[in-house]
C-alpha cells in the first residue's frame, strides 16, 4: 500500500569500513522516477536499559561523549557484539555499566535513532528486581552511576540537563508501562 | 568537576565530506592516559515539531526512510539549512511537510540522537494554534500527513508501529508539558 512512497535501490558505493560504523553512498530511484543519492551510516545496533530500583529510583550513567564534547546523563547502553542477541547484550551492558543484574529484563520497544541517515536501532529494555553484583566497567569506559527519582528526572529533562533521545524515549515507555 | 571522565582531543583525520554527513576519525586521550580512536559522523543538526491541532490530535507524517528500508511514522522534521536558525527551520519544515503554520511554536528541548558516534542534535518544538496554508512538499520528499489522537499514538508505540526515537522523545515532552 506504500508503493507511492517507496524508494527503490539502484546501486551502492562503500566509502568506509570502521570500528563502530561503516559509510555507504547509495543511489535510489524516487517515486517520481528521478534518481537521488543517500548517505547511509551502517551501525551494528545497540541496547539501552531502564533500570528501576525497588524504591522506584532509576539508575543513570554519566559519561563523556566525544562526538558532542560533553558529559551526558543517559540510561545504560551499548552496542551489540557480533552475533550477540539483544537480550544477552542488555544483561551484559546493565551489569558492566551499573554493577546490577535484573531478575526481570523485558524488551519494551526497538527504536530508530536517526532514520534519515543511519540504520541504527536501539532495543529498549525495562529492568526490574535489580540486585547488586560487582561493577565490571569496560576497559575503555569511564562512567559514574547514580540513582534518580522520577521527579528528579522530569526536572533534569525540563532544565536541559538530560538531553539524550534514547533516554527520553525510555522515559516515555516507562510512564506508559 | 568531570575531569576524571573527560577525553581530550589528540588529532583528527577527515575521511568523507558529503551532502548530509561528514565522517571523521579522531584520536583521543582517555582519563587513564591511553589513546583510543573515535569515529564521528558530523551532522548539520535538525528540528522536529510536535504539531497539536485544536482538538488535541497530533499530526504525524509517513515517509520512506532509505537507511532503514521502510516507511516510518514520525513527527515532521528536517535538517537545518546552512546559516538557518532552528526557529526558522521549524516554521519552514512544519509548513513544507504538513501544510500548517503555527501561531505558537515553542522550543521544548534539544536532544542528541546518537552521542556515541554522531554530533546530531535535534531541536524539538511544540506547535499550537495551527492554521492551514498550502502544502509545499520538498521536491525530493514523498510523504503522507495524518492526525492521530494521543490514545492512538500510545497504542502505535506499544504495538511497535511508531518506532522513531525523536518522535517518542517528543511525546514525553508533550506529556510533561
């Protein structure tokens, strides 16, 4: 039913193959028959976890993000390893970044972060019944974990101090749970 | 206060300069003194608008997104033109994509969509007091506009039929308005 909206693939040119992303330039045919070029950043996909403590507070991590040049407050997240399932990745990243495991880890949604230029998809999980293990941060990750009440988080978003789209998407899913 | 988290810039290598994105590979120095490489997708930034009709319904656009190979349901959005202010861009994109202008167009937040690999920022606007003008879609844009109640939108998110992170972030901001 969407034939009048669809672009069809004509050709692809691989520009870069990297550690995290690849870059491709495709030629597509538009619904009106004209051709256009489309840059596509290929990403392996990721997970992000909304960890809810028994008292209702949510764990967030503070981490320097080089592309934006600042420390951001985010839900724990990480890229899928090759061949890794989203469920396994969510359990691994939650423990590596926060030092908690969850008895209940439920996938709530899978969202596209920048569908105009990248295929990145983030699988969003809700983690309940958390229990503490040992923090095992990745060798290259330097982060701080904190627990925030829903009211504190609403204020942080309103004041622009929490400005990560996957995290705010997760908050919507949590409210609607 | 965040010195123990910060990465410092060492060097940059420009890999690609494109129509929408550029790609850079940077070397950074980690807090522990080791060096690491960071791929950075440079993006011009964008706006997205949550257009609320007088009856409370929200305008969404359906549009084919080549990077993810499917038609997505999203709030109207678009990239900043060179030198264009976010406010001007929001007014322009709202009219181009939906055929409506807003008497009230208020910036609610600016969010990062993929801070691990791109500097893209999306300025999210709430548009009230809409009035119809003529639809002037971009030459290369093929899209359909529809109006949805908040209940319909919650169901679409829950069923995975609305899966765009900027749109879901916008819904959080709207709920919290």
